[in-house]
């Protein structure tokens, strides 16, 4: 735990499935002291926004996400004004949503793309960031009564990002930057809960079991050089076996999670933190 007196949690400005905003206290208490935090699977940045390291590497394989962060930090006011225009009653309609989604998929203009990405994130179904085989954003309209324009959260992000380096990269590339004195927090796409423990060749969101194994190996390698790595995942027989074989300490807990499309159905599911140190 690097700082016992922390301000109230900073909310990410993006909705992000698997976002760790509600788990930051638990994650913070598993993370050790260090000079710099590396987040190879940064997503909405909930952990980076809520930890007090001197420097950060905020990395993710999603290019739209990292381009948005870079633009926000370099030209925040301009981007906030460009996206504000997209949060109007007229733009919260199905036909406009699909027209703006098409514009996003067709434009190379980076400020417009960044503004549209914020719009899509807050107006699409559940904040899901999903692409078709040709790379087009294809999440359907979300039908929210009045999507929140996250100006304060964007300003909070800019304030926290002064000591952050943003990079679009696969986890191998960002983890390769780790040096003595760094701490690494990994939040990969989770393994499905519904598979049996022995079924390890499935594919999920482009991140398959081989990737989970490679990540555990990299974590083990960094820990052997004195660099702490903490990994989040579902708590399953397979993930426990994977991380404990690689030498990690496991902290299991349960969280209430929406597990079906029915928003009244929130069940408790098991998650874990695997601590390699
Ligand atoms: C569970 S989410 C992370 C959520 C994040 N901790 C938060 O609080 O918002 C997983 C992230 O991993 C990214 N990702 C998927 N495959 C990746 C890969 N091979 N390398 C790096 N990032 C990847 C996704 O784009 C996604 O943002």
C-alpha cells in the first residue's frame, strides 16, 4: 500500500466493462510501493486514476482508447467542447446514433474520432466497445434516458495524467518496459466462468488461454527480478492452478456482478488477485 491517506476515488470518464472503479480499495491494498505503475490493460484507467505513484505507463491494445487519452491530455478543452455538442437530446436517438457510429467508422479526423468515441461509449449498449471483423465499431444503441456528459471526470483524468505515458501496445510490449522499482497491475480480459476447469483452449474476446498462460509466465519472470506484478481474474480452478503454479499468492473474494441482460439479476461471482512478488 503506497499511501494510506488517499482522496475519494476518481471516477473514470468512460464506462468500461470489467472496469475496476468499485474494487480500487482492494487492488490498492495488494499493490506494493514503487516508483512507477505499469498498467498493460488500462481500460478506463480506474486503477491508474486512484493510485499515487510518481509515474505511470498506461497501456492498452485498443488504439481508439489510447488515441483518445493522448488527445485529451494534449488538447483537453478543445476535446471537451467538441464532445459536449454530441450530448444533446437530438443525438440521443437511435437514427442519429447509427449515423454517428457510421461517421466514426468512416473518419480519420482524430479530434472528431475522439469526440465520437466518448459519445459512442456513453450512448451505446452497456458501454461495450465491440468491433466487427473489419474493425468497425458495432455496438448497438443503448437507449438511455439522459446519458451523462462526463466533463468533470474528463478534467479529473487530465489532472491525474500529468505523470503518465500512454501507449497502444499488447501486454508483452508494455511489460517488457518494467524495471526494478516498478509495480505492474494486470487486468486482462477474464477467462469465462462457465467453462470447466480442464477446458483451456477456448477463445474469448481475442484473448485466449495461451495469452493467460503467457501473461502468468511474464509475471513470474518479472517477480524473479524483484518487480511485483498483481493480476486480476475470475476465481476458477484453472486460474488458481495457473497462478499458484507460477508462484503467486492468491487472494479470493466475491463481487456482485450483472451476469445477464436482466438488470435486476446481480449475482455474486468469485474473483481473485494473484500477487507475484
Ligand atoms: C478488463 S479490461 C481492463 C479494465 C480496467 N482495469 C478498468 O478498470 O477499466 C481489459 C482491457 O484489456 C485490453 N486488452 C485486450 N487484449 C489485450 C492485449 N493483448 N494487450 C493489451 N491489452 C489488451 C482491452 O482493450 C481492455 O481495455
